[in-house]
C-alpha cells in the first residue's frame, strides 16, 4: 500500500506527468483505502449513476456532470457558463483523456466543487473513471 501512496503523491507532485488511466485508478485505490478501510473495488455502475445524478444547489439550480458533458460521454459537450466546447470524456472517443494525472486531479477539484459543492472522495473518483473506461 505504501507504494501506491507514493505513486499517487509522486504523480501529482511533478505536474503534467503522462500516465495510463489504469495507473490513475491504482492511485485512487490507495487513497480510497486510506479514506475507508472497508473499500474493496470501484464500480462502473456507481460511476454511471454519479455521472447522471442531478443535484440541486442552494440557488435551486439543478446540475449534473451530464449537463455540460452530455448524456453520452463519447460526445463533445459545451460548458453551460462559457459555451466553450468540451471534448468527449470517454477515452474511447478521446485518446488524450485521462492521460495527464495533474489535469485529471485539477479537473476533479474544480468540477466536484461546481457540481457537488464539495470535494469528491477517492471512491467517487475511481467509480467515475471506471465508468468512463468501461465505455467502448
């Protein structure tokens, strides 16, 4: 487990480090085990539910990951605030997706706060990535 913790910390400490999506998942396994000793594995079905779940903010506005990224992660989306195009999330449709550990973590930090109004857990991140990787 110490090796995975080092991998997780090391990948993010050096900025834009190219990593395979499976390496990113392994770093989240280590973090999930620290957050919850009963953690067993990530779930694509939980990740899909997380992706589509609508959350209502205090303003009454309903938001979800799919609101900007579309219901199909293989399709390009559009940022609701800026109207800027968002390339597909699924690595099967966008080979650059999930290859830069620092970008992935930056993306989670910003979007979890925007959608969830909090930081995402390692379990949520791992489930989400597992879902994206399951899309063929």
